[in-house]
């Protein structure tokens, strides 16, 4: 059985006091849910967030990591550093990393490999740009993103993979894929994985939707059979909104 997951990607938002305040609010308001709830604060606040949530069900995850073990990579963070502070899940391949920091499929494949070797669970993000959708290439773009970064993995590696389909045109724009568009793509992703591996891999991987999920649209998106939860940006920065989205699952 695949897990239901709601994760908040806080991106480059919230200083230390704000991070702590939001974590306290979330812990106090967290509904009773079987879903896994995760938050990804900025690197400088990760260790404090782990300490703050020691007794909470909310998991602290990282927004990014480097593929190298250690060494001369100024400004970067290694898998071991994350594990050392108690973080064992990491977002890899977010569209902002791809667009602003030049992360290619090849780099992402290396990051995924290192993460899995180190025992870090990967939340792998991918999704098409607006032009791809307009020109009808969205399925082939998504297929190649998956293939290039993930399809050299062993079947057994997939128990450590969470997928987050995030159409770039819906991220932070207020424009959301319709529940039907999300379901159509998630079903395509599952079919693609099942063809590359088998039905047990494709049925067991959680596929989250991301892109302007809000309290007002979460329930309808999450009700689709192949949507196993969401990766939430803007709305995860406001405790009442994030809690409403968790409730929607
Ligand atoms: P958004 O961001 O919810 O603000 O659109 C989603 C994401 O980037 O993961």
C-alpha cells in the first residue's frame, strides 16, 4: 500500500524565529491523520526544526543536497550532513533548482544515486513547462525526465522514492492543473513506471501533485485515484492553510 503524503516546501522563506513559530503552530493544530506530514525548512533552520519536532509526527525533510560525498563544493550540503542532524528524506529536482541553478537530468540522476546509497529517501520532482503542454509534448517531457533520472534504478530502490509531479506553469502562479489533468498525468506516470519495471513498483510508489494547491482545491485534487497527496509551496507557509490541506487528505 502506498502512503498518503502532504509535504510543505518552505523554499527560501522564514527566518529562525518564524520557522520555530510556524512549527509550534503546526504541531498544535496537526489533525489526526494517517497521512505522512513533512516540512522542508531552509538549510540553516533544519537542525533546529528537527529538535523542535522531536516529539511530533511531522517529519523534517531537506530541499536539496549535493551528489558528492564531501569536499570542495562551496555552499553545498552532503547526504551525510543531513543524516547527521536526523534528516533522511530530501527533495531532489525541484523545478526551481532546474531553472535557476542549472540542474540537469544528469546531475539529478547523480543526486538520486548518492541519496539512495546513503539511505536517504528521495522526493523526486519533475513536470513540464507551459510550452510543452501547449504543444502537446507534456507526456513525452515527463517520460524523459523520469527515464533520465530514475529508470536505471533497481526495482528495490523504488521503496525509497516518492514522486512529485509539478507542472512548472502551476508553481506559484495561482494556476492549478485541474483535478482531471492531474489524474491523467499521474495515471500516465504510473503506466510508464509499470512498463519500465512492473505493476508492483508502479502501484506502490506515492505520486504527489504540486502547483498552487490551496485549501479550496486540495480535496478535489486529492480525491483522484492516482494522486497520493501534495507538495505544497506558498500555502504551507500559513499554518491554517497547510492544516486545511492536510485535513483534505
Ligand atoms: P506552490 O509551490 O504551491 O507555491 O505552487 C509548489 C512547489 O514549488 O513545490
